[in-house]
C-alpha cells in the first residue's frame, strides 16, 4: 500500500510509524485487540478465555483514533489526523494508509474476517469498499442514489463484492458494484445483519424476527432463526462452522442457533453491544472497554459461556 496521497499525510505517517515501531511488543497469548473508548487507544486482550485481562495501551499517539480491530487480530482500523483519514495499525508497529477512501466516514463495517471494509458518509450517495486487507488493497464505490432515505446499518462480504444495507422502513438491500442486486422486506426495521465468513450468506434480524439467507444476491428462501426468548435482536454473527449467534440488548440474552436444532440460550448479565469476533477463534467480544470489565462469549465450549475479562493492574499505564 502506498502512503497517504498528500505530503502532510506522508510526513504524519512516517512520524507515527517511527514512534509505533519503538513501542512495547505484545507477549504471550493474545485473544485480540480492543479500542479504549476513553482515549481511542489500542489495548491487547491477553490470555485465554476464563483467564484473560485487558493489557496496557499500545498506541499513545494522539493523532491516531482507533476505530475497530480486525476479527483476525492482524490490524486495527484507525483515523489519522483531524480529517480522520483511514489507515491500518499493524501489531508489528507499522501504519498503512488506505488509498482511495474519502476521509471523515460516519460509519464503517468490517467483513467477517476483516479482509474487506465498507465506509459510509451520510452526506454522500455512495459507499466506498476496500478489499484485500491488510496486504493488498482494491477499492471501488457502490452507488446509493436509489436509496434517498439513507441507511441505518451496513455489512460487507469478505471478498468485498457485496454490501448489505438496512433501509429505513424495513428492507435489507443487497448492493454490488453495479448497484442494487436484491431486496428483502421485513415488517419491522432491520436491527442487525452480518455476513458469513468467505461466503455471500447472511443473517438479517428485524425486531424479534431473524432469518438466514443463502447467497443473498440471488432470490433465495428464508430460513427462520427466530428465538422467541430473545425479543428484539440487536447483534448477529455467523461462525465459520455455520452456527449463528444472536444477541438482544433488551433481554440481556444470547442465543446460539443451528437450523433444525434447539437454540442454546445464554444469560449475559450484561447489555451486549455487539458480537465482535476475536482473533479467528470462537470468542466474540460483547462489550467495549472503558476501564472496567468486558464480557466475552466463549463459543469453543458446549454450551457456550460468558467469561469476564478484567483490566490488568498495568492497564492504565502508558508505554
């Protein structure tokens, strides 16, 4: 990837990369990374499920605002400078620019394995998609002119070929480089959506209704995944083995769903903010970090369990 396409951007990246290269290295087993909501810094989650802690901040550069860790743990998406130009922070300390993306996105979504990202600016009538992350970069735009009401949620497939967006009023719209490819209607506004890893399958939830869609760009039957005990689904994810995870902030519950089998319900004892895959494992972060404990869904065991991840005593010390 080339550096930022302006001289100031090149100088800023060089300065930041030099400082990052000298930062402390992460040692021991790493479950993934998390953004510190207080300072927008980057912290590692050290250890294994049931015996993990949030480690000290790795990036203290004030010009960088961390946004989202990759699900595979191989980068963290960050904003650089006042214009919020997108770049990738790599665990080795390198900072890479994302060319062809307009600074100042209002929202961004990473694909299930983080190999693609989609950026949305509310004032624009297009999405910007970057694929081949973190090493090789391809970019293209998707026209939103036929969605004048804007979008309320978005997701992107691992190959970057498809974006799935929620349109106000209860429709999930499938978009490709050529525009709209398919549309799914629901009785209530779409409340959660997610692609499956390395496929064009997706789960979409609208209120208490959740469905699995195979090959979303083609007309396809809906497989109901609705779990009545959850209520309104606010987050969803699909594991590599086909299991679907649904979370509901209102009921504070999660469900593991396999079509044709009885769902497994887990009491969260928390308000799940999302289902964020960690380091290519069966661990999904349920909450962010702001100095306290985090909740993680450990789906490597049957039935899945919720584990608590506290901050280490060193968590608030700067490098």
